[in-house]
C-alpha cells in the first residue's frame, strides 16, 4: 500500500469511528468496542508509516486544491511522525481509561463523549500530518471546536463558563494572530509549505521577522504562553479523560508542536539565531515556567495544580526551541514525548482518586497511598518525570535542553531550569509523601481501594512507559536525530 493511502486511511479511521459510535448509541459494549478497535487500527496504520520516515523519506498526500497555491496537503517529517505516534497510542490508552471512568462515575451523554473524542483525534492526526500552514490551521481549528463539547460535557454553569473561556481565547487568538501570520507569510514567501531550511530566508527586515514570530507565538494559544494561558485551568471542569486529552494527547501538544514546527520549517533556527531581539521568546517562556510553577505550588485543588504544571512544562518546549540549536530542539521534541506520558499518568491518577474516593484536593490525600498503592505509585513515577529525575523520560528531555543552554551560554535558561526543577519537586513530592507516609486525618476517610480495573491498567501502563522511554529510547532517538538533521 502506498504511503499516501496510509496517510488517508489514518485520517479516515477516527472519522469512521464517529459514525459507528453514533450508530451504536444504545449498545454501550459495542460502542466502546468500536472505540477500542478504531484506536488499535489507527496505531497499526500510523506505526506502519514510521519505518518510511526512519529511512529518511517524507511521505506526502495532496488531498485537494482549494484554488491555485492553496492546498490541503499532508507530508510527514520526523516531528510530525513523533506527534502522530504519541496521539495514536494514547487514544487507545485513554479510551481504556475512559471506559472505567465514565462508567465508574455514571457520566451522562457517554456516546457524545466518544464521538467528539474521535473527532479530536482525527484533527490531531491532521495537525501532525500537515504539510503546510493552511492545512495546519484548518485542523488546529477543528481541534478547538471538537473539544469544546468535551470541556462542557457536564453541562453545569461552571462547565459552560469554562467552555466559553476555552473557546473564546483559542478562537480569538487563532483568528486574529495565527491566521494573520499565515496570510502575511504567504505574501512574503508565496507559499505556506513547511520546508527544511525555512521559507523566509530572503526577508531582510528583522522587524518583520520579529513581528511574525510574535504573531505565531501568541496566535497559537494552545501553547498556553502567558498571558494566553487562562483557557487551560478554566477547562479543568471537564471530566478527567478530557483533561488528559487536553494536557497529554492532543490540545496543548498541538500548540507546542506547531510552534516547534513553524520555528524549524517556516523561519529556521539559522535565520532566527542572527536576530538578537528574538530572545524575547526565550524570556517569555522562561517567565511562564517560573510563574506557573509558583501558582501550581499554591494550588490545593489537584487538577488545578496539574493544569499550571502543564503550562509550565509547555514553556519548556518553547524555551528549548528558542535556544535555537539542534540539541535543544531535540530536547523540545523529547519533552513533548516525555510530558505526554508523564502528565497523562498524573491526570489518570487524579481521576482514579476522584472515582474511588471523591477527593479533589491535595490536602485530603493523607494516607491515600495505602488504600490506592497502584494509583499513587504511578503518580509518584509521573511526578519524577515532571521533575526530571532518572530513570524517567523527563530526565532525558531536560538533559538535552540543558545541553543546548550551555552550548549558547544562556545562563538565563539554565537558571530557569534549575529553579523550576526545585519548584516542581516542591509541589509534587509532598503529595507522594502525604499519600504514603502520613496517617489519614480522623475526619478524612480514605478510599476503600483502587478505582475500576480499566483505570488502574491505563495509568500503570503510562507510568511504565515513562520508565521504558528512559531505558530504551532507541526509536525515539532515531526520530529526534532525523529532526536535528533537518533543522541544523
């Protein structure tokens, strides 16, 4: 089968799943079987493209031409391949988790949930496969619109308000800034294609490059660069599987993925490194890392703490990209991977705690590790990955980012990484200590045991993967090495 057909099939699978899930509305077991089988099929197709990319090929597919020069075009390069592999695998794991969570909490409108989740995965694969800015923008917007019903799933006033904030910030930033930047780029370069070495090297006016980069940085609101971050904590009213989708599988990953890809293939690190004023991206991301970490430290609500942790961790990717050397861009891509598995583990654990005990606050978790050892053991592993401690994948990404910072002698970046690592430890390790080494307060009964088996299986798998990625990073390193070859 041709690579173009594989790309098309990968896009069709989640769309076909939405139709089949809708038809199985009154048959929950069949509905969920369709979800799981579709996720498995997507993994098979996406991972069958991986060897082609590892061999140095760039499989492509021209879907159609809107009008001359404006195409819906897909092309897979190493970064997009990495993102597609993450999203397809985590769709399956999140679906297993969702079955236990949605049933365990007797959530309403479960068919609608699975339908829009599949559409979100479709748009995520489209973002990963995008061969130009126009295609990227279209699927970026579909992802925003398809996740809105998931954010507002509960239908409460808080959910509706959170959804409005979510939709308002993401749509306004993308339409006002992101779309403007794409149109301006097309005027300057007469193309929006992603190309090795960039497409803006002929632009000699540094102020234009500076303004364009600023438009992209804040137009891609899903990257949650402050002050465009408030949609993310607002969306925490959603069920935990949706929070996992937002933080680990699709939405925020689409944001930072887009920034890394645009810096690498629209501007090029070589172009940007000659413009000293562009350090603004380094300082903005560094400030976001520290400020978000401090807010996380002060947050008692567990999901809110994890949300601000995500905002901080996303800016690691942006800061690593802004360092503009191949090893740091490798670190940025590795952090997308490490954060995906580490953060989804933490959200899975938060949902497991809520399902088994109804607890949502950090201050309520004394002694809960004794009743829920698998859940809190996985939480501990996810926490270590966020801090950047071996043997977890988070250590590898921080190591590469630090190497990049030392390469250009960016002591600001080094200082940010050191301080934020200490802050990460300060807001994660006390939770682990409380769970395993403190007695439950007399007025604070703990869980009677673990959450339903699908929940526990999913969070244990993702926790295990954070360790496996550290011990056996062979395939990830192959992709990352190809990426650095493209952007050097």
